[in-house]
C-alpha cells in the first residue's frame, strides 16, 4: 500500500492506494498518528482504494484510543463503488453506530447498490 499525506495548515489529506484490510491497518494508523497536532481537519481520499473490508469500516468510525487530536474532524472523499457500498450497508444495518453524515458531507442516495460484475 502506498500512502500520500498532504498537510496544509490545519488541514490534512491522506490518500491510500490499495486495498484497506487488516494487513494495511497499521500503516494507515501510522499516517494519521504522525499528523501534526494542529491538524483539526482530516480528509481520507479513497479514490485509490477499490476494496475495503470491515477493518476499514471500523477504522473510519472508531478513532484510535491513542489519537493525539480527539477533536479532529474526519471526512471521506473519492469513494469507489465497493467501499461506498460497504459504508451504506453498515449505515443501513446499524444507523446509530455508522452515521454517514459524520464522514460524508454529501451522503449518496440510500438506494445505491454497486452493479454486479
């Protein structure tokens, strides 16, 4: 997995390229953990991520216990079909645990489903 991090003042963008799963969790956490403490707005750009499993889902919604910036807002952009489908499914099954408006400002329609291959 390649991870690009861009910091501009109080904003940061982390762009992973590759699948998000159990094996890529540590580098993703490291990328977020090494952000300067003045970063209050973190954006995950997932345009390079075609697949995300439940590990990625939990990573996006459950901040690490050692998060150095607990007041940091986190958003997600560039969602491809499968990661978006996973987020929508999780929000449908457990809407209070997976509140999409927290991560995605322009929440897609609830009837979105990926096209079968």
